[in-house]
């Protein structure tokens, strides 16, 4: 695939692009996240109960300019820190973790673009994102032997000039694709090399199917994407040779975003537990307390949960700081340390998300299980999202690193 640096055609991804604010710095990004989270929180439980897809909310996210905060300053973006991105995702996930998860691949793809794209590809796609364009993702394949086994293929078309390619494959776990303007995906070319292919949402032969039926993160629409002889110009294809062969931060950044979502789920569950205990739960008869909030055993458990939540949030912040200190280009040693620090954060954010959402019912009592409160969404969201990659392998990676000085694997799940 030669000459990928030629001028990228001005493909119109929508008849009308959303009007997006241009965020300038870290502080403005955090402020914007807090403001939009207030709006996202209002009907989060209702959206989950009815599986109401958040089209209006996603449009508002785009208009806020938050989708462009990681675009480098050289291309007109805010170029925020990884610490800021993690905090933005965490804040939004407290309000609604589905809305925290939907743009996760958007940010991951922008990071891949920075390290693997040509100057013209960066200018084109960064410019589109700053105008409000959203990047979805065609995720892993369910029929392959593991997440790294790619069956999707891209091959030269039969055009006489040989300038176009045909993309074929079926992907699943395609979070954000249903709401996206572009749907990038990984594929193998005819030589077996890994590439990243940007596909315009309404391309002929592209189907996005809303068949996500997970019992948690219900409104992420993380379903199926089918590429059936989708024609792709070569300038929309990015070689991943550089990322595959060199030290990079794409894996730890991807995992940092995952951990931030889980941290948001944990805090949301714990905050709802506190409110329910204060307003609804009766004290246990043997406690001698006049209300649940004065029950000494309940107080003890709440204290332990907050300690664990704060520890998870601290490790999340530490991991983001490690990534911020590892300015590109980085060494393999820096890549390994970043992966380990993020893995430690991922362990604690996973465990507190599950524990806080389960302890909610133990402490709040049977009334908390009533359908009108829909508090089980916290556990459902935690249980589903934390399955993204198994924490048992995070423990293994951390132990192997410190005991045997063996670096973790280099991929997006590490």
C-alpha cells in the first residue's frame, strides 16, 4: 500500500456536521465534563430501564467539544493530558457509564492516529473531529480464536487504476459504531500485515446492526458491524507496522480509559448507596440506632468502601501521570511500566466497582431492589464492563513484572 500520503479526498460524512465548541485546555475540559455530566445524570436510570439509545446525549457530547480534547495542539486541539482524559471519562461515567464508554474507542483511535498516521491523515481526521465528527469502532470478532486473531481482510479492488481497496469482515463489540460518523477497524492486507481502515459510516456495503443484548451497559449499542465489499480509498488506510514494531502507549491508554469507566461506576454506586441509606433504609432492629445512617456496622462498611474507592482513584491518577511523563517517543521500558501502573489501577477499579454495586443492596436492604429505583443497573454495568479483559491476568502481569522482570504483552488489552 504505497502513496498513502497523497491528498485525502474531502468526504462528506454528514450533510450537516454538528457545531462543536473548541476546548482550549485541561481546566476547560474538566469543567465541560462536569457540566455535561449533570445533564447525562438526569435520565440515566430511565435510559437503562427502557434501553433508550442516547442519540441526543451523544450529539450534546459532540457539541461540547469534549470529543476533540486529545487532538494535539499542533492541529488545533487542546492536547490535554492523559490525567485529564481519565478524569473526563470518570466524571461522565459517574453520571452514566454507557456515555462514558461510547467515546472510549474514539479516543483510542485518535491516539493510534497520532502514532501511525501520515501528516495528511492526521490533518484530515483531526480537523473532522474538531468539527464534531465521532469515531466509532468495529470491535473484535466473535468467531476468531482470541481477540488478536483478525479475520477481517482488505484487498485491492479490480479498478483499473488500482487505487481502491475492498474491505470484508464481520465484527462485534462495536461500541460507538451506531452513533459514529466514521467506523475504523483493524484488518489484514494481502501480505498479512496489520492495518487500520477508516470507513465512512454510510459507505455502500457497511451495515451497523443494533443487536447488543448485554444485561449491562445496555445503551452502548455495542453490536455487530459487517463490511461487505466496502470500497476504501488507500488514503484512508493506516499501516500499523510502526505501532507493532515500536514502543508506544496505545495499550496502556486504552486500559486507562477502561479503568476510568469502572471508577465512575464504583463512585456512582457508592453515592447512591449513601443517599438511599440516608433517605429510605430503616435501621436494623438490633443496632439500637434510630436510622440506618447511625448503624455502627453499616458505618464501618461504608468507611471501608470509601477507602477502597479512594485507593482505586489514586492508582488511576498515578497511572495517568505515568503516561503523561512518558512523552512520545517512548522506550519499551517506559511502555512496560505504564502498562503495569495501569494494570494496578484496573485491578482496584474493577474490584471496587463490583463490590460497591453489590454492597449497595446488602446495606440498603430489600427496598433497594424495587424496580422503580433501578439500582441494579450499577451492578449490571460493573459486571458487564469489567469483563472487557480479565483482572486475573492483570495480577499475573504485575506479579511477573516485579518477580521475574518480565514485561507485559504489547496489545490493547494490556
